[in-house]
C-alpha cells in the first residue's frame, strides 16, 4: 500500500509546533488557537473497504500511527476523482437519512408505496401552521407529532422537505420494537414519541386498507361525509376491534383521550389527503365512535367507569342553550405586546400562561378576543328510558356535555344513544353541602345517535325472526294474541283487542311531504266503567309490555308535568326547557290512570298532543315546539262511581266533547250480574291463585328438572346398552318420560294452535318486530263501505251519545292498519277493514243509551257480523238467546233458577240468515256444541227442533 499523503496544512502545523518548542513561545500557540484537525482525519476520505487495510497497516506501525519521516506520494487524478465520487455518495446518503429522520419526527406514516405516498406538486395543500392548529395544538404540549410541514406555504418549516406529503419509506413496525407491550403506564406509554408514531401509522393503515365486499369502507364514508358537508367521521368499534387490531380497540376504551387524539390526527390526514379542498369547508375533522358493544345503564355507573369510554341510552329531558367555549386561547402581553399562544384548553381546568416568552415578564396578560378560537358548548340531561327503570325505583339522570357539531343533535323527549368519556368535575357547592370532598360526574359525549323510528335499534336474531314470521301465518293468531293480553284478567276480549291494536298502532302520514300537515298513526284508548273491573290492571300490563311506556295518574299530574316546563338553570341562571310525561313517551305509550281526576285546565293542555302530537311552549323567552308522538291510553271512573246505562256517555263522565272526540276507542266496562259469567270468573280466579302460588311454581320447576335429568340418564344408558333387552327397556322408559313432558301442563307456550297464551317476552318482540318492519298501505279497500258507515253513524249520533266526526273515520283506517300489522301484512285487506269497523261499532253502541242500543245493534249488525267467523258467530247468538230465556224464566218463577233452558232453532233464523245451512249443521256436529248443548231433532224427519242447555 502506498504511503499516506500528507497535506500542506499538516506540515505547516507541525513546523509551527517545532518552532514553538524551540523558542518556548506560548504566545504563538495561543495565537494559532485550538487545533481543529484531529488525528486520522484522512480516514474519512477513504472508501470503507480500504479502511480495514489502513487500520491493519497502522497497527503494524508505531503507536502514534503517523510516520513523519516516510515519504508520501502525490495522489493521482483518478484517485482524486474516486474520492470525490465517494464523498458525493456519502453526502447524498446523509441528506436522505436526515430527511427521513425529519419526517419521522413529524409523525408522518409509513407502510405505503412510493406511488401512493406522493402528492402531486401542483395540488393545493395546506401549510404547516394551519395543520398544527387543526391537529389540536402544540406538539410540545401533546408529547407527539402531527401532520405538519406538508405544503408549500411560507412557514418556518416550509423548506424542510421538497416533496409534498412524502411518506417514510420502509415499515416502521419492522423495527425491533414491540409497541403492544407498554414498558410503563399506558398513559405515559402513549405520550412517548415512538409509540405514538407506530399507533398513528397503524390507524392510518386501517383507514386506508379496511375493505368490505371489495370496497374501501372508510373512503366511502369520507365521500359521504364530504357530500353532506359534515364534520364527523364515523368509526365503527367493531371494525377496529374484531377485524383489524384488538389492542387498539382495548386501548381506545381504557385511555380514550389519547387514542381519540391519535384517531383524529390520522383521520384529518386521511380526509385532507383525499379531498385537499375540503379544509376550506371544515378546518378540523372529528372522529365519532359508534357500535360500542357494551351499553351500561345510567344507574350502574361506578368509580371503575371513570375516564373510560362508555355507552349509555336514555331520554333527553332537558337541554341548555348553546354557549361559546374557548378552545385555543391567545394572550397579549401588556408590557411588550407579544402575542402568546395558542394555548389549547383541554378538560375542565383553564390553562393559563405564566410568563411571556419575549420579555420574560409574569404579566399582566390580556385575552386576544380576535385571534382566540372558540367552540360550541351545550349540556343536556339524560334520563333512564321509562321501560328500563326497575319497579319501585326512581329514574336516574346524567348530565351530558355536547361540543362542536354535536350541538342540538337531540331534542327533549327523544331517545338517544350516547358514546363518550365518563369524567368527574369539582363542585364547590356540593362540597360545602356535604362537608367532605365530593365530585359531580358528567359524560363528555363523543357521539350522539338518535334512536331510529318507533322501536329504535331493535334487532332480532334470525331464529327468532323466523319464529315470529311463522307465527303470523297461523289462522289462530288473533285468538292466541287475545289470550296473551293481560292473561290474569278473564274475558273482556274487546278491550284486549283494542289495547293490542293500540300497541301496534297505525301508519302516520305526511301530507305534502314537508311535515306541514301530519296525520297521526297512534291510537288513543279510553276505559270508563265501574270500580273493580281491572281498568288499572290493563294499563299496568301495557306498561310492562310496550317498548316505551310512561305511567302516571291524573291526581298526581299537572299541565306542565304532562307537557313541558321552563325553569332556571342552577348554574347559569338561564331558562332551560324540560319535557314532561308526553314528551318523554315520544314514539311510545303514555298511560294515565284516574283521568277524570285531572282538572279541566290540565286536560285542555293535552289537546294538541293528542291530535297534532306536538307541544308548543312559549315561556321564559323560549318559544319552541316539542314532539309528543305517543299513544294515550287512559282510564276514568264515571260520575257517582258507577256507570248508568240509562244516560248517554257524555252524561256519565266528567269529560268535554273536544277531548272525547280525540279518543279512537271508548270502552264502557260494566260490572253486570250474570250467574254464568260470575261462576266462570270465580273459577278462573281460584285456578289462577292455585297455579301461581310460589310453592306450586317451585314444585313444577323441580319436577321438570328431575324429568330432564332422568332423560339424560336414559339417553346415556341407551347409548351404552350391552344387550338388546336393556336397549328395549331404555327405549320404553325414554318414551314414557317424553310423553310425561309433553302432557305436563304449561302456563305459556309458543304453539299458535293451543289455547295457552304466548310468553310475554315473545309477545313484546312480536309487537316490536311488527312496528319496525311492517308498514301496511291502504289501497284496494271498499271505500263505499266506510262512506256508507260514516253517513249512517252521523244520523244516529243526532239522538244523543258521542258525536261522530271525521276523526272517527280516520280512527277506522288506523284500526284497519293496526289489524293488518298484527298479521305482518304489507297491504290492508277488506277483512282488516271489517274487523276495524266491527270493533269501532261495538264501542260506539256501548256508549249509547240503553233505550237506543237494541235498535242500533239491529241496524249495524250487517257491519259487525261480517268480521266474525261463522262458528263463533252462531255460538254467540246461542249464548245471547240462552241468557234472555234464562232471565225470563227466573223472573216469571219468582226468582227460582231454572235447571235447563230450551231454545227453538227457528228463533235463530233471523240471527243466522246470512249463514249457510251447511255451516249450521257443521256447528251442531262439532265438539264445541256437544260439550255445552244438546240438539233435539224431529224423530220423523230428523230436522233440528230445539237446543237444550243444562244449568246444573
């Protein structure tokens, strides 16, 4: 190897050193200064392959590694060019490494190809300062980077990179770094730079690469968001947790503040990369978490839920005005006029400046009102849904804070689904009252979703949906449903049918399509009758069965309690609006017991809610309209305690005509003396008490459990039988046990052909499914029948009773739609209209005077009989005839009860004129007839003469 070259500067330095040693001149050494050239500096100019050889030669030399006495040859031209080329390559490599390091520090993501990572130089981009503001603040305060310096603006960092939006080459996750295993507390871990970059990189790849059915899900969501000019970017928790990365999903729940910040940083870059001009519409995009799987009740919130992501459902009962809240504050230093900031306000504590960075003074400072950025702030009070409050408990409430584009997302009375962070606030007033430190709790909302349609987010598994559809096809469905409504109450089938149709409801109409004129679809029901006729029991059953029901009483309700109230907020002193019972029951049922005990002024206040289904408020400077789209089912007692059939309905109740006309169905419940019905009722009550005794239920469950255990043992014995005799014995015993289980009396079953009622959970699901998926249309119905009925009813209403108005014709249509919804039909049939007319007429005739009732029954029989099937219709007429003859014979015999009653078949001809002879003969031969009656025929001709009914 040739000797190392010595540069002239080194020889000059060595000569100066020798002269200083000879002369002893320390001053010359001071004039020369410190030697900036270290030993072996020429090693930097050699190729790395030659460095090892040089090192070996140097080791062979003396310990100083420099041979001053040796001759050095002059470097050749080709050698100098090789050294220059090596230096150029090294400079390029160092420059590239510096650029990549600078991009890493800025938090820009990797894992993408060069073609996807480059944004054209001619595209409109954004400057670094604006991106830093949009990202939510100063990097030093956050402990992490952001997507800044991606643009061509004239900012301080604009010249750091020549390429706009260049991603880091390579995969950061390929580094020897396990980001899923925090080396400290999770909050501190996500505050560090490297974990933040890796997590942000994973989130961006999730936005970019999550695909369903060949379509990029989140690019599609961005397209929809920009088309609607929205500011919320919807992120599905199930997508993140189940399909992509469960660690990120878990961290999102545990430390939502830091994770939402990273999610929003990635979302802003993702959105503005796809739509650079959208930044002119919204400077900041907010990530809204949806589909959080676990929903906690308000009353179950405890200390373990603090500062984590939770989801809760409830009804908005109060909403405050919108206030501006400082988000990025800038201060003016009074001494030097330097603008300090922005200082981003996070949480509930105000972040203040302590010292001016320009003049280092400690104040005073003044808020710059022009440059300070604000955001909208609103509080709502969320209360537990009426159907989810445990019996005997008061509903709990929770204050929810809404910000930015979540403002006015929900109105009072609407049921919402809120996802947010459960936090605590220091309340000095509460501490002074309690005498020890107590914190109030609030929910900082991240996402607010209004429950859709009548039944909200009700969903059914496929097997239950198939079971409901199969149940709707059975012809015995209606009878099964009537037995399922209030099964503890005997009879009263008309009331049960009316309440069932009220829970199903009709279809609301919007005339014109702009909500200018809305026709309600809810059915209002009023029960009036004697005490002890189970009116309140009917309402209680509806409360437990309906999806959203509010129960109140007339004595304990006022006008503002039913509609809405306006009062001052305890914190701000401003007037706030709070909804009443009708507002809370929006899209549900409001049940009012003791309706007659309300004052006239309070009843007048619900006129608008019963027909227009709105509540107008003009109090305390608040002028607004609330929705009250609910069905009203009320119960009232007649004047004097008992209903007088000799008087009209208006004379029996203390209610005005305007409010009576708003009820679709008016039921008169009378306690009449009837020996046969009283005996059946007493027997039903005795059996009900015996059957529902706690010990009887325990014994029944124990017996059923023992039978199932024996079945399991027999199946095991059958599988392990050694001989044929053992196998036959096991099969016989197994068949006996199965037969015993089938014959075991069940209180409820799902078989539509049986006489047992449906289980209440299945009944509730059936009603919810029908309301959610069935919206029958009125098309091919006999309009002439309804028109003819309306004209005849108008003529009869002149004689007294309830006045017939156009509202009653709308009631008939609503009842027909509800009846079609009972069978899950898409269109209203004539049989639905006939059923609605029959029920409406029976209610209307009951409200008339006793002197007019018989004539009206004969006149409108053609409408009422058409709905009933032939067999029940004949049975009904025979029961009426038996009851009349029985009462007549008891009266002429001086009160002696007859032992049997005979009816001439000829007396039934006027009642069964529209029934064929074949149907009559089939009924006489049926088991239902032979069970209670005996047919007496002519011995010569065999014709039916009389029907005998034994009373023993």
